[in-house]
C-alpha cells in the first residue's frame, strides 16, 4: 500500500505529513523552537579521520573504527585529540542504524573528554527520515522499535485513520483486504520509528544538533557537495538553513535540504567531467579558503576516490554490506591525505599520473572490487 510515501521526495514528505497529522508524537514545533548555531570551524587539528556513509551496517562501521585506531576492542575511544568526521547517511539500507547511532553518541562524549571531537554531519538520508521519506528504510530498522505496546498503538492509529477516511468519503468501507494491506504498509515498530525520527524525537533532535558543512584546518567536509547555487552562502548560513528546514521550516518550494543542487544531494564534484567542473571547483576552494573538499554520498570503487588531483576526495567507499562492505577511512595529517584500508596506509595521489598506481595498490587489497578493476583497465588503456 502506497499511501505513506511515493517515489518523489517532496510528494513523499507531503503525503507522509498528511498521514501522520493525527499522531501526537510526530508534531513538529516551528517558530517557537529556538535553534542554537553549532561551531563549524576548527584550526590546528593534528589528526583527522573521516568516514563515509554507514547505511545501517554497524558491524562494518565498528570494524573500520578499530582498523583506523579510533576505538579499542570494546568500542571505546582511544584516539585522543583526533577529530573523527562521519559524513552522514548513517540510516537506511541496513538494519542496525540504532546501534550505529548509539555508538556515535557514546564516542561524541568520550572524544570530548579526551580532547578530541566527533563530527556527525547531516546527509540526505537523515533528512529523508525526518521528513518521512521512508523508501530506503530497512525492515530491521522498524523491528528494533517494536515493543509489547506496538500492536495496540498501531490499532489505535488504524482506528483514527479510518475515521478520517470516512469523514472524507462517507461511503468508504474498510474490508479485510484493506486492513491487511494497511498493516503491511505499517509494520509493527514503524510508528515508534517515526516518533524517534521526528524533528523533536530522540533521534531527530540529535540529528538537528549537527552540521551539514564543517571546515577543519584547510579541508571542507560535507555529505554531497557545493553547487554554484550555494556559493553565495557561508558555512554557517548553510548549517543554519538546513537546521531550520529540518525543524519544520520548509515552504511550498523545495528547500536547500531537498534540492538536487543542495549540499545533501549535489553530485557534481563526484561525477561530473573534471575538465567541465574544474572552474567551479576553483570557486569553491577560493570561496571557503580551503585546499580540498571531502564528500560522501556517491559509492563506486570500494575505496577513496581522488579527483581533481586530490583536491576532491570521495570517501563513500561502500562501507555497508548493501554496497559490498568495503572498509576504508581517510587520514589527514600535516595536510597530507592517506587512505587507511585493511590496516594499510596508502598515500592519496595529488597528480593524475599517480592515480593508476594508487588504484592498483588498492586492488591488491580489495580483489572483490570489480568496479575498481574496470577503472584500472580504463586508465591503463585509455584508447580502448
């Protein structure tokens, strides 16, 4: 049954909002809710480790943290004053989003205690979950929220929904087939999931405390990318606008958090032809006074992908088993970039000539990465 959401993101959000109107726990607080701007610039950080999209795969996330010397065997922070950056898209695709979030929340506190920092950025899937676009939610994510009261809660919600339908159409009849389809569309635990992910829920409110874009030393970090439409906004302005929208501050037109050209969705730096995108990248680097941009959002080769001679690093490696379970993190020290993969440190090239040897070395560690092998063949024989 499709009344909860449709394929279009804006239609999905609007439709879901209508459905949840009567659900007390999902009421959004608009202008009355004050938002506190979060710090979004840091300097003189000696060690930075960045990790891309998790997509509900707690096991691979924890393994990668251990391999990157961020946590010990028990999952506790051992990285001292390191800044850990997670580029968003913690939820969806996999069943263990709740465990990944709990670990990140624990590490946020432990890192602060030791003089470090954990930056959990907002990705498009965090925004989608808050808005109610549930296309990519794994069934296991609902099951986690199921309790002994879930069936009663769903029955009450069903009764209210039927009342609304009869008010709209007095001839409406809810037969057995309708009830079955309705329950299939709202599995047990789904209402609790929506409550937790609401703007004021325990997860949604945590997400809204975070930034979309941050600058550490001379590197810009965000989930999707900076398009030409965003260049007139400062880092702080972008962050405040996204937080406002996630708090219910959306108008009739798509907001910055929904647009394909917005910082949660833009893929141009990851996918556009480098010669065509080069001039735009130069403007991005100059506007924000950085040497490189680190982004996620676009999985592909099973490792960190350098573009524009290392000035753009795409670090969505496909960590989730949904995308192959390729574990790699980015290490930044002394303004030099290194890929940490299978506990090996591989310097990231800053020239076009260095890309092929870099990928060949990664391929030795990741023989399952078929897309990487194809890229290597294309680089080795560009005329074929």
